[in-house]
């Protein structure tokens, strides 16, 4: 099993809901571990957000799921992360704290260059931002 931190359209109820992605591919259902934040800034790309992970006073809200490793290539496909190809999203690791436990998670940030000129999402919560637009 592996863990993933999702902060945008992979969150439950969003257009790329991680639970639906698993079901569509006959992969065991992800288990929600809890909610947490990761240091960084969130930006509005229109239909989806992008997170720049960095040590900052800002934090991005997201959910941590325990997933079957077979789901990782599905998530990579959704985020268009391919070996040897530089795209918008990157597959990275981050250590988060959920209910007192440290968990190493996969997550999908974007590069600093990708957010030039975009609006930062204040509060770091994609769902709250999307609903308020």
C-alpha cells in the first residue's frame, strides 16, 4: 500500500475523484486517512488548481488516502506525469502529519514557472475556492 496527498480535482466529489478513478479501473477503494495541510501555495488554473510546494507561511489543504499501488499509474495518467517527459505536474513525495502520525505521501505539485501570472488561491482550499467563484 502507498499513501497519496490530494489537494485538487482528485479530492472526493471533484471531477477526478480518486474513489471514482479506482472504481473505473477495478482497483480496490482508497481509504481516507484524514485531512492535513502541506506548506506551499495554491494557484487557479481555471478548471483545476496547481500547488507550488515550498517552505512558506501558506498551507494547502488536502486529503490523505491509503491506496493500492496499482492506482499510482492511473493517478499519473490523470495528472499527465510520464517518465522522461517534463509536464505541468510532477510526481513527488512529501511527509505529512495526520492525527499525530507522520506519513510519507505521493503528491502532484507544479513548477514555480507554471504559475507565473496566475491567481493565488487564498486559504489554500481548492473546493472552497471553486464553490465561491
